[in-house]
C-alpha cells in the first residue's frame, strides 16, 4: 500500500481496493491506522470539483516504514533462495 500511495498520492480508497484485492473496509481501517501512527497524512484537494478528493502522502516515518518492509521482504526472499539452493545441491 505504501508504494501505491507514494506513486499515486491522489489514489482513491476504491482504487486501492481494486489494486490490492482487499475490501473497502480493510483499506479504510489500514489508512486510518497509518494516519494515527503518523505514517500517512491526508490533504483535501480544496480546488477540486470533487470535495471528497484526498491526497494520501507518506510522512518521513512512512518512508522509513516502507524501507523497513522492503528490507524484510528481500531478506525473506534471500533466505528462501538459500534454502532452495541447498536443497538442489543436496539432490545433485
């Protein structure tokens, strides 16, 4: 979700729902939690014709969390690779 918000700050909750395959309630819950934790801030588009339009912006803490999530992902993939590599070596 962080990557989508970073790339498309004007993304709607419904668009996040479609992109992530989650229901609207879960997206709303996550966004509220991120806002409460200071990871995301919300700005209204005051000049927008759609008064419900918002921009979701990652805060510096949000960027740090995104980086931590990315590092954890790569570590997990690396560990899985090493396990598979050892299994293949053991078979050969």
